[in-house]
C-alpha cells in the first residue's frame, strides 16, 4: 500500500507544480515508513530472515521517495524534525492505516503556541540589562493599547469558521501576480550620507511614516529588506527594537544598523549576554538563544520587533516559534500599534498554512479567529465564506494588512543592473579561534619587527610618533618572506584559514538563496572550500554542478550544460581561477563570493559570468565577509581600488595600483598601523 501511494506521488511530481495534496501524501508515506521501520526493528517475534525481508521492502519505498524528492527538493522540508504535520496529513495517515487493517492512534488536539516559562537552569538576565531595569524600573502605561484590546468585536461573522477560508483564499483567488498591498509614492527619507535608498524601499518606509505598523515583507533576496526594516523602525520611533535572526546573519544586522541608522546603538546577544549593552536601541538575538533570554526580553519594553527569515517559525509547536509568538504578544499587550515586521523571501515552504504563525506574530489572527483590523475588514466586505466572492475579498483584506512581495523583475527600473552586497558573518567555534590566533600571531610578529628596526636606528626621533615609512618597509619585508617561505603562518595561510572557516556559512546562505530565488553561482578560491560547500549541498539534497581547474574541456562543458539546462540543478560551484573567465552563466542572477579576491578585476570577472549581454534580471553578488578579521580590511581595500581600476581601463591610471601585491601590502600596513596606535593608547 505504501509503495502504491509513493508511485502515485512520483507520477504527480513529474508534472509540476506539486500540489498541497501531493505534498501531504509524500509526508505521510515517509512518516509511515519511518514508523514501520522502528516497529520491525523492535519486533522480537520476527525471525532474522523475516525482519530482513520487511526492511528490504521498506527500503524500496524509501528509495522511491528519495528519487521523488530529487525532482522537487522542497519536499525534503517535510521530513525535518520540526516539520508541521497538518490536520489533513493526520487524517490521510489514519485512512491509510485503517485501509491496511491497523488501528490509528487517537488524534490529539494541536498544541497551541503559548509563552512557556524558561527553566531556571537556562534562564539568564545579563548584568547590563539589570542596570537598565534599575535605571528605569517603571514602563509608562499605554492606555491606547488597553482601549484597543477592549474594543468590541463585530458579530456578523461570529458563527463562521474564518481561518481556514482565509488560508485557502490564497489558492482559490490567486491572480498570478505577487501579493502586495497598495504602497504610497515614495517620499524623501532621511538616510546617512553616502547611502542610497531605492524607490521600492522608500515606499515601505513611507507607508510606515503614514502609520502602517505590520508588514510581512516578502521581497526577493537582493531588494534590501534589512534597510527597509531598519528605516521603518526609525520613522516609527520603534525603540527599543528587538531583532530576531538566524545566527549566520546576526553580525550582519549590527553592521547594517551602523550603516543605515548610525545614530542608534545596536548590541548583539551572545551566549549569556555578558558582553551585550543593555542600554542599546537595537537588541539583536538569534533564534537559538531565545530560550535562555526569553524572560528579560519580554519585560524590557520593546516598541518594535523584527523577525528575519520568518519562515523559521512556520512550525507553531516548536519552541522557537512559541517564544517568538510569546514576545510578540507581550509587545502588543503593552504598546498600542507597535512596529512588527516579518522578513522572508520564502513566505511559503510547504503549504498555505505556513502563513499561520507569521500572521499570528503580526497580530492579525490568534489560534482560532481573525483579530482587530482584519476581522473588521472581513465584516466590511458584507460577505460570508458561503458567498462566491468571499475568497477574493478575504485575500485582498489580508494583503492590505501588510503583505509586501516584490520580485526583481517587478522593480527592475529601481535597482542597479549590478549590485555588490556584503554579508558580514562572525566566525564561531574552533575555526574562529584559530583564525583570531593566527592573526594575533601575525600582528605580534609585525610589531616586533617594527620595534627591532626602530631600536637599530642611529637617529632618534619622537618615540611616540609612528614612522609610516618604516611601517611600509616592515610590511614589505613580511610580504616578501610570506611569498618565499613555504611553511609557517603568514598573510596567505591566514586568508585561507578564513576561507575555510567561512565555507559552511557561505554555503548555507547559497542554499537559502537557491530555495528562495532559483539558480545560484557559488565562487571560491580554494579546493577545500569548494569541497565543504558541495558536501553541505549534498547533505541537504540540493543538486549542484562543479567547475574546477582539473576538469577536461568535455567534463567542464557537461557541468556548465547541467547548470544552465537542467531545472533541478540549483547551484554551480566554481573556482575563481578556473571559472572566472570564458563562461556564460546568466541563467542565474545571484552569485555568492565565498572567498575574497586579491584584486578588483578578479572579483569583477567572476560577477561578469552572470552580468552579461542578454541578462534580463538585475544581478546581485553576495560577498561573504568575516567580521573582525583581515577579511574586512581586504574588502575595503578592493572597494577603494575600484575607481583606480576604472581609470586604468580608461587609460588614465597606473595599472600597478591594481596588482594583488598592492592589496596584500596595504592590508599588512593597516594591521601594523592599527596595532601600533592601539599600543600607544594603552
């Protein structure tokens, strides 16, 4: 019976798109195979031969499912530990079990998301937070919030089940165009000098300035959701602001706060929060730490909350989802009209009900009914779920609550044809410690060389003044030694260590992009970084092609064709040196630079693999940069030489300024100078 259903699913998946009913069948068969395997392994009454035969048959069904998932890799999300099992899936599972002569387990009521009290063994309150609480022990009451909660609810639709029709309205009344609320024309927005806000971004900020306070911001990656959210918080004065994000982008959010709202202080919560600033305007915490900090986060008095990659809370019964929903409820209870923003390029992972937790976070619904403004909008339609026009009206009502979805192609006139976006990541664990230790050793060696050379001078000068000419000579000598010696730590081995440490983070981001926007080009300099990335893609069931320097022309051509022609191949992993020239990969419009080049030209050549004549979409190159390492300095140097590169190409510059040696030397000069300045301050 399981094999028959698995074959039925496989046939359906061959004719995309995969419907919700087919997804449900796939998930149920997978669950039953898993349960049957456990039952067979635990059944002592079976002979060895009989057990082997049963397991072999189950393996056959599992193999069919694996082949099906290879055609539609989004099905793998249904097998995750925190994947939601819908009521429809439970009902189908029960029917399959009954048809097989088995007694299904008694259905249990779904677990409602509630604010679970953190255990005293893991709950913490950072000292700086205690200081803030002591400095301001009373939060001013917001009587408007109480008035909103006590407002009577209209009764015309009181007897109707509304949530299910609301969800289904996005299937029944779909127009084919992205769901997007009507946004006002952009108005001038105060932004820091040197930054540029694109018109589509300014529309969301303008809507916030006019009083809109809840957004499901589902723009495609590359359209600047982070900047929109931070500037929306600024115009709404939604401080203190809580930002909940995946760990990989935690440091990048702090970087973006400094870029877009430099007058506001941000703090990033790590571990027990010993190093956080309890008086900061923006508190950034990753999902995994909510359990430890949920107590004080709920009491700090936040006036706004942003949840990045909001599809992470799709399973309402998971602990992280419950914590996010509990914090949102705390804020909405205390503040009238707080700014609540859910950011995701993938609002739907498996089915329409993935909306449920996000809508609940935004305060549009609760466990059973629409709330406040959404309930009023449904009443104003004059329709009931039994009326033919209800689905279209209900869908429009939800979209007007604040769903914003734009694709690159929708705002192509607003955005540059080619954009370089930096994603700042923090290196944790042993790899991060190794990088920091190597950089510290390099800096110590440079400082020792400088001081030794200074002591050998016959002419004395100001002992506190930095001799920049000597700094340059010391850096040149270090670079020469690094180039000539095979062993030991130097600037080249350190940069390679950083690439290795970033590999998993870069690959993880590329995987997210592939799921959100389709095909992605992944560039790296070193083979071991490519190997790590490919292993992560394989582990996640993501099909990829590989372009390396040791391939024959025939193999290379085959892999390029697989990426450009096969819709199931999502990522191509490329060597910067082997694939940086001579390839046309414009089937993608997103590129990840996992490792930095030593020259602006090499970086540009990589981007030009997708930014070519015939490219219909704006191109975004995501550059992964390790925070608080030489990586950041190299990125700044490469960017600073972009103008020199343009002048050299126009015949008005010196091509020497473009050499990789110049960047390497300038990086060492910067490291030594900073160390000497720091030693003088100490």
